[in-house]
C-alpha cells in the first residue's frame, strides 16, 4: 500500500505561491475580458487548462472533490447574486422568472434531451442528464457582457431572477437522472421537485428574515463583523435547506435576497466583501474545472457538443421562452433577447461532475460535451449579446445615479448615523439642505466638501461629490433614507413628482 506523504510547511508555501499567482493573473484577466466583451469564465477555464495535464503538467482528476468544491463555490456565487439583486427591479418580473425557471426548464430539458438522443446517439438516460445539465442560465455570464448596455428593468429583473431560481430545479433533476435507482413515475418526480423547492423557499425566507432582523437591531462591536455575519447567515440558509431535504440553492438565494434589501448597517462594506468572495469562488471553481478536463480527449466530442448546443440555443431556449411568456405581455423584441440571453456558465460544468461521481455510463463523455458546449456557445453568444440588444433598441437612457448610503447603528442612543455620498449624476446637486425635507428626528449634521468639513445651514447648497453625515432616530431611519434617495433621483420636487426612494 502506498504511503501518503504528510503535508508540510514547504508544501503549504508552494501551494500559497501557486494560488496567489493564479489569482493575480485571474484579476488581470478581468480587464482583458471587459475590453473584449467575453465572459471571464473562458479566461479562468483557460488558466485551468494551461496549468493542467496538457499544459504545465499538473495532473488532477478528482471529480468528487471538484463537485464538493464546486457546490461550495456556487453557494457563495448565489449568495453574492442575491445580495446584489434589487427587489424593486425583480419584483414585477417574479411571475415570469418563476415560469421560466420551472416550465421553461422542463421544455428545454425535453427538447435538448431529444436532440442529444437522436443526433449524438446517447441513450435516454444520458440524453436527459445532458438536457438537465445545460438548462440552467448563468447571471454572471449574462451581465458581464451587458454592463455597457442598460436594459429595461423588466428584462434585467427577469434575467437576474431566472438565473437565481433555475439552479434549484436543475440540480434536483440532474441528481435524480444520475441516481442508480430507477426513476419513479414522472408525477412523483415533479412532486419531489415541488416539495424540495417549497422547503428550500420556506427555510431561506425564514432565515433571511431572522438574520436581517437581528443585524438591524443588534450593534456589533466592529464594522468588519457585519460582512462576516451576513455571509454566515447565507451559508446557514443553504445548509439548513439541504439538511431539511429541501433545495439549499434556492434557500441561499432567497435568504441573500432578503438580506440584500434589508438596509443593513455598513452595507457598502458588506457588499464589497461579498463581491470579493464571489470573484474568488468563480476563479477557484473555473480553474479547478479547467484542471479536471483533458483537452486531448475532447476531439471526438466537439461536433456532438456543437450539435446539442445548436438545438439548445436555436430551438430549446426560444421555444421555452415562447411558451413561458404566453400569459405575460412581453413584446417580440424582449422575447428575442430573452431567447439569446440564455448564457451557460459555471453551473452546467459543475453539474456535469454529478454523473461522473455517480459512475453513470459514458459520464466522462457527458462532461466533455458539456465543457465544449459551454465554451463554444459562450464565444458565440457573449460578444453578440450587446449588439443584439442595441439592434432590438432595448437599451434605455441611464437614470440619475443612486446615492451611496451607509448606516451605522447607535445602540445606546437608539439612533443611526447615515453616511451619504452624492455621486456625479445625482439630482441632489443644487438642492439646499432645507429643501431635503427630512422627517422630524433626522438632520444633516455635517458636510465634507473638498476635504474640509463644516456644519451646514438650511440654506447650504449641496454639490456633487459632497459627503453628508445624517443623524436619524430609530423610528424615522427608513423614512429618512427613502427621502434622501428620492431627492437623489428626482431633485427638490421629489414626492410631488412621484419619484420614490424605494
């Protein structure tokens, strides 16, 4: 029996050096990705391939470890996505997003599986696995190529909510199709999926609400503890949902969605912390997936992957969008963009490790087909998505920039300090302090301008770039923040003109 060498400090030093270099290269690659319009996943996957068996020569073939670490990374990515999702943008789109995440997924799985069966010659089990694996969209891939193209809120909200919701049913389907036990009747499978989604939703909503309530009413001794607490609550939601035999992925997304819209103290710091963790999770997961693949084995699966991807992109996704949007007033231009915006990213490749771990026949071929499909169609769809949005005239003029407001609780004084930054495009520029019309119990106590601070008068005119310190008592804290945001969007006449701070 081969003796396993213990991990030494020297090995740790080598590991830290390699990981740090990979992270630095990955961070630099974001700039290349931004200029080229390609999603960063391709560059990160390329890094993994470059240092893998056919590159530098690092041999890695542990699919089970990749699956475990991939799940952990997906939890962080979904948490970061939920924390960054604005409720006011996705609220009108929730019904359509829910239908796309359930009915749309089912249609996509059926059409793609049929194509994989007849075009590639896979039996129905493997075909259904591929259909389920590639039916999940990826928010990071979509929005990385749409940063320069502002879309209507209805479309942005639909795409964002769909990508957050559809991971849960797809994971359940892939696990069910990869299980060695025979699949029960289709209605039993649908019932199991529905039950897991309900349990996950209940757990996620409950933990998110309790976590937000606690963080809003308990002042922690250091501002740096708030980001840690928020991420811990999100992970608890995932673990709680999974241990309750529900969908942990849906639970973590919903809990994070509640936390992200709860106006928590020190929110900008929390958001930045979560975004950094999300980047680390994406980099680590894609590099690991790139390591797992063996490029010289992909040759025979390129054309099957292109065929399956063609069926998915040109038939399955458009048909699923057409069927899902029947009950909703969606224009043909919006349907066209929704059909083309079904970008695949990290999730399909991670899910493709499930049949490998479960020893499904031809599972390695399934993984290779999914890997090639994601790369090829991301190269095709990614750069053309902004162009299509402009051709369809779906871009809209950018609204006034929102204010950056950070809250710090004053537990003993039963109040809050609101730190307000006025951005360049805010309509608060030119408004007098007295014209803010803050509620009784809230007041602007300090203004910092050009590095100098002073106590403002009611007639002091605010300017872009100013930083304000607003003190608000507990009962009017939310009202004061809503009023500040409303003035930032609508100017001194906000409220009379219908401009809301929500």
